């Protein structure tokens, strides 16, 4: 959980710096999806890469949170939900996406293990 919070803080700091902490706002900025010089596309639709990502031909907000297994969450713009086992007691792990590369469960670094939640407390699955 600490890694995810640290990643979120790092991303927010980088976006804050990019917005022009040093007065760069006096110059033209990319304020909307139509103003980006390369006009990134997702399944033929333009999106704003400073606020959204493209995951499996779907435009998602950076703030989007999905379930990974029955009781774990992850941010699909920055993380992958990966099955750790295919047994009847399925276990999941959340892995970080590597920026600038196609991320895969087999090669991405582990962010955290998903745990079962029992009465508000985290316990390991056996």
C-alpha cells in the first residue's frame, strides 16, 4: 500500500511541475485533447494524456480504480491485476506498469499482494 501511495504522490508532483511551477503558464499549454501536437488516439478517439490513459482500446481517467480479485483494488492506468495462481483459491497480485513499454504480468515489478479482507482486517490467504 505504501508503494501505491508513493507512486500517486510522485505522479502528482511530476504533473504539478509540468504544469509550470516556475511561471511556464505564461506560455501556451496543452489544455485539451485537441491541442496536443501528436493527438494521441485510443480506438480512433483522441484523449488527453495528462488526465487519461488508453487501456485495451478504452479511455480511462487516471483516477479510475478497478477490482483485482474479490477484495483488492488497483489503478488500471498505472498498475496491472495479475493472477498468481489458477487454483480454485485464486490469488492475485498487483504489478506496476513500466512507463513507455508494453507491460505484462510476467515481466512487470510487483507492487503488492492482494489479501482477503476479513472483518476490516487484512489477512493472508492460505
